[in-house]
C-alpha cells in the first residue's frame, strides 16, 4: 500500500482490490482512449492501431507505472516498455497528454473524485512517467 491514501481509495473504487488490473478494467481504458484520442496528433499516431490489443497493452503498462510509485524502482517490464516507447520516438508532451487523459477518465469514472483526488493520481503516477520521459537519458548514461 502506498502513502497516498486518496489515490489508493480511488484506485480501489475503479479497479477493486487486486494486485494487477484484470480484463474487467478494459472499460476504463476504452474511455481513456476516447479522451486520449481527442488530441489530433495522438489520434494520428494511433490511426493504424488494433485498439483491442492496445487496450490490453495499456492495462499492463498502467499497472507498471502505478507499481513504480509503490516500489520506488522500475521493474524489468517497465524498462522494456520505456525502451519500446523510446524507440518509437514518443515525446514528453505525449506522456503529459497521457496523464491528462487518464485523469480525465478517473474524474469521469470515479464519482468521488475531486480536485485533491485528481492531484493524488498525478502524484502517484509522476515517478513512473518521469522514468518513461527520462529513459533515453538514463539508458545512455
């Protein structure tokens, strides 16, 4: 359990008490992509993407980013995901848009989400997203 109780409570309301994210969370991630793809640049990046496969990959990636907050260390899987995104040339602004879309989805799906809960989500996901953003610099050091 993390020290961020607002995030923890919201996470449980959205996804239950499981350690990882079950396929049942796919509805949340479908709504996430609705928000994420509102950005025309992002939408172009995903124009030829199998979205059902993408949602499955996002579910796993999201769990790795959230786990980074709890463990304070990247997993081998998060490192693999960061490498893939680095090779794809994903820009920092895309990670920022990712977080905004995710928080928009939390606000939509969690009826108890308020501004402080939104900030708790941003705080919890910041370490993993920062790792993703800085991966190319870390791997070249």
